[in-house]
C-alpha cells in the first residue's frame, strides 16, 4: 500500500500510476480545489477520479480522498483509516508546492 499526496494529477498522478503498474494499491489524497494564491487551474475532483481509473486499469485498488496537506492531521487520519489488516504503508513525499509557495 502506498500513500501519495497530490494524487489527482502532475507528479502525484505519475507516481500513483507508476506504483500501481508495479503492483501496489494506493491511498491517494489531493485538495481538489482552487486556491486564490495560485494563478493556474489546480486539480479537480474529476482529475482525482481519473487517477483512480488509471490505477484500476492496472488491476489495483485506490482509495481516493479530498484532503488538504496543510492540515497537519490529514495525513495520519487518512493513513490510519486504510491500514486495518495491512503490515505497512509507503509514503511518497508530499506534492503540495505551488507557485504561491515560492517567494
């Protein structure tokens, strides 16, 4: 089981699909909302649903959730919900940097 942030598109989606192709199931989160500090269109719920389809095309499962990694409790809550009966989870580093974060 791999836990990936920013899973709806971009690098997060790329990591998600690559891990599924290698045989991993995925827990993926993304904000799926527009921030007013970001000038380009951010990922949408439709993008996240498309990522789920890409994972399923590899014969794997994905639990997808809208979550904000800026909320420090988001990651532990999402992980603990989906760890029942599993030995381990690999976390891919958060993919949450936007142009609004660059100063």
